C-alpha cells in the first residue's frame, strides 16, 4: 500500500474522525457501526504507519504492519455488511484467507523486496476480502440508503481491482524505473485521489445509513405503543392512509378490557400493565395475518382486517374473547378472572374514512358493555348462535 504525500496526513485524519463517529453510534446502531468504526480506525492506522521515522520502525516492518492493518480493515468492513443485513459472516473462512494473504505479502516484503508485487498482492487480497460480503448482500437491501451502501462498497472493490490491474499492466516486474515513473505520473496522482474520494464517500454513506436508522427508530417510537409494541393511534392512521384508494375494504374490530379501572385500583398500575400486555399478546395471536393492530389508549384496542368479512372478524374476536377470559394470571402475582368485550363493523363503500366504521364498531362495543360484557357484538347481521353474540342494526 502506497500513498502520495498529498494524502499522507489527510487520509488518517478523516478516517479517524469517521471511526470515532461510528464507534459513538454503536450504542444505538448495533454491531454494524462497531465494525465500521473499528475498520476505519484500522485503516487510519494503516495509513499512519508509513509516517513513522525508519529509526522508530524499520521500513520492512512498516510495510508488513500497514498491510496487516489494511487487511484487518477490509475484514471488518465485510463483518459490518454481514451484520447490517443479517447474513452469515463466514468469519473463520475470511479471516483464514486474510492470514494467508498477509503471510504471502510478508514473504514478498522480506524475501524479494518487490514493492510492485507487494502492492499487487495486497490490493488484490483486500478487494477479494470485500468482494465476497458484497456479493453475499447484493440482494438484501430494501431501503434506498442500504442500496447505496452496497453500491459504494462494490465501487471500492471495483476501484481497487482497476487500480491494481493498471499497476500490473503499466509497470515491469524487472524495472524499478517504470514503477517510479508510474507513481510520479499525473495519472497515479488522480488514481490515488479517486481512491481517497471513494473511501470518503463510503464513509459518508455509512454515516447516512446510521442517520437513516436513527430516523426510522424515532419514527417507530412515534407510531408505536411502548408497552405492547402495537401501533398507536397515529401509527394506525398512517397505516390506513398507506392502503391504496379503493382497496380499503375490510372490517374493524374494537376490543376493550372489562372493568379495567378496577384492576388498576385494586392491584396497581404494574398489574394493569401486565393485563394490557397480556391482552395485546393474544390480540396479535388471534387476529388474522395482515391485520393492522393498534392500541388506541388505555384498555382499548383496534384492529382493521383488510379484505376480511365481519364473519371472519367475529370468529377471530370470539376466539380472542374466550382465550382472554380463560387466561390464568396467578403466575403474574394475582388471581382474577378478567374478560373483554368486542364490537365489529364492516367498512362500507359510503364511509368517508375508516373513522366512520370505527364509530359503528364502537357503538357495537358499547352495546356489548351495556348487555353484560364479555361478549362480541357485530353490526348488521348475526353470524352464529353463540349466546355471547348480540346483533345491533347499523341504522
């Protein structure tokens, strides 16, 4: 690995800055940020080693150490990609290859002293170390910033392979003058400049993915109920707005825990939270796949079942009602039989918004409460002979 004097101090500086940012982000961005941070720190150290005076560290030792640091950096970049996209890192295989590559490079440095062969072998090795993870995650990205990240990592691989190919083609293994002429050429300067710019852009892209993660995290928190993990009212409305026009047909189910205030008053808010979380778990379990589930506040839960009929919704709500009523709470520290009531209404074509259907389902819920609780009331028509079912008219 060589560099022009123009970048001798700039590259270690900006890489150290980015490394510090990435390592700081590890607290909320996970292991991927840690790998990026350690990788950029290793690369910064690799660029810094040749700045040491030869009397502090001999030149051959500098060459071996800097190559070891660059190889480590690219191993860590591969770990970062695998971690981000949840892929198997194949770490033993990649690190074994890295060790063999470093041994070969060290042999070239110690036995032949050929800078040309050292550069060709070193650059080819790091390109291959990153190429495999890039190929592995090529189809994994779903978000634009992740696609850009994979593209930039691939660009680093491509630039490295092009650079080493040009070096191999325009220099002679037996003519050191050709190597000197190449490194002193304008082309070599711009090639080094391009490599530095790409490394900088990769770092910016990594930073962009971390910022995007932070935004997504706050958006998730803004649209989710922290106790249950279900959508909150704002998240529910956003999810409904995302349904294409003309495809919002479905059924609303509203569930409400009976006498929940008494649970809070008698057992405390911690027990109330346990009941809320327990209901939410069953709510998720019994509602059909694809349902949009939300906690609207307190003990009230709402589900939109896209494309499902009231009969399907009634069946799911009845299973949920029975499951919740039979829930044993002794392991949670209290012995109560807690029930829930449900209201169901279909979304009509004439509804100006889902709130119209929610209002009708809420009226059904009120009827379920009024007529004894622990029952399912469905708008419009009966769906069975179960004694817990009471039907009210939508008129």
